[in-house]
């Protein structure tokens, strides 16, 4: 199987599985506990049907949207994800370049493997910085100031990760940073030697957003330890309100799942919320993002930007979320599998296929611009 054989999400997933050692593949692929929320995230779209219009004249389709103050050529953006250079040695560089090619936004994670400054110099695409709330309040301010200095346009605080989810696939292989693999996990790296060759022949793995603050090379700190020991579970709305005021710009909360919390985000001055359950990687058994989208849009959609993620695999999924009132849709695994499969060409192919799907599906829906999508286009099955 080669990149040219990949035509959809599942094809990219298959190729990534062939190329990655299984502990790393399962880190991308897995969810929390029994993975019920992970599965429901995509299954939820199947309970909603599109109702197309015909004879509307759809020669030209405009897919552009404006979200969080940024004009994007596509209604999707590459959501921040951690550890990308583990999946392919180019990591965030590849994704940022692909995002720029397609005129959309790119997110850098606190656990990213390329610095936000390098990405800002490399591309002109709007950049989101995703970070976590630390026990050290000065560290929080320092990280936000660094993002300001780098020219980051949008601040994104993840609020559903005050502790790490129970990802049992990682426990079975011993996956952690630094690696603490068990024998079974180590064997999988032996079976995929090209990954190891690329890993050791390229620049040393780093977490540049955090390396001044924590020692990831001592063997004492893993990603799980980071969540357990450095993040502050006492974070509350007053804490976040101070951060919003300090940032004084586009500020969104990622991980909102209730209308009540969306309302509080408005009250403290946020300009956006991201309806997300972290791709099913945190609280298993929680509602799917799609199931919660309509009520949150109804609550705050006229006041702040409501953005959606979790479970998106198709252009029709994107159109359904936009029809319910989302301003844009974040993708994660949808570009991570292509990144793992083929680096920048993989991400470009995935975004190109998604663009083609969206253009085709919009024409079949009888729509020429995203703002024409409404709930009248949808019917839910009982």
C-alpha cells in the first residue's frame, strides 16, 4: 500500500499502522477505558441525515469561513496535537506547511515537538497555541507571553485534561516519554526498523515549549507524570478569567461539553469555545461532541464562535456540524494518520481529499457557500 492508494480516513489509518511501531500507532489510535466515547464520536453522525436541494446553480463553491478573527480558505483546521515528531520526523513542520498550502489554521501544542517560534517564521498561516494550566501561575503567564511574542493569533486553553485519561493501550505497551517500553513494546520497534532509523538519524526529540521548565530526559518524567504532577486540578473559572484578561485577544476554551460551561465562557470574556471530548481520550462514557453541539450553539452561538471537533472522518461530517451552527471544525487523527504514513505529502493529500469532498458534497447539497448551511438541511432519526 502506498500513499496514492489512500482515498479516505481509513486508508490513511491502515498505512500509518503498517509504518509505525504499534506502541506509537496505538497512542494515536486509542481512547480512554473501553473507548465507547471514541466510537460514539463518529457513530453520532450516522443518526443525522442530510437533505439536499437541487437546481440551485452550484458552478462555484466558496468554502471559506472566518473564525476566531481568522479568515480561512477551508472550514476545517489542524487542531493542536502532541508529540508529532514521534509519528514522522518532520512533525509539526510538515503539518504547518500543508495547512498553509490549503489556507487554513494550524495549532501548536504545549507538548509539541517544534517550537511555536519556528512555525511562525516558517509559515504565514494563522497559528493557535494550545496549552495546559500549570500549578505554577508564573509559568502560565510566561508561556502566554512567549506565545504573544511569537505572534500567535489564537490562545487555546484545554480544560478537559486536568488529569490524564486512562489509556489502557499505552499501559499495555509501556508507552511513555521518555520511553519505558516493556518487552512486548520493544519488540514492535524491532519489527518496524525504518521508524527507528528515521528517529536516530534526525534531530533529537524535543518538547521545545516545555524544555525550559521540565526535564524530559532524566527518565523521571513521562507525559503521564506531566499531567499528574505539573497541571493544576484546582483550576477554576476565576483562574481562567485572569488568563483571558492577560491574553487580551482571541481566547478559546477547548473541551466544553455543556451549555452551562459555554455560558460561563462567555461571561469571563472568551471569544470562542471548542466542543470536544478530546477525541474520546479523557472521560469514557461522556457524550459525543456532535450530540452536544446543537444545544451549545443555541445557548451561545450568537455571542461567541462555537467550534467543533472529535470523530470527524468525512466531508459530510463537517457539513453536518456546520449546518448545526459550528463556525469551523477541528481535525486531529485525520491529519495524524497521513503524517505518520507519508509526512507532508500525506497531510497534503488528506487535506486535498477533504477539500474535494467538501466541494463535491456542497454541490450535491445545492449550496455555494458555508453560510447557506442551516438546520433545514438536516433530519435526525428517532
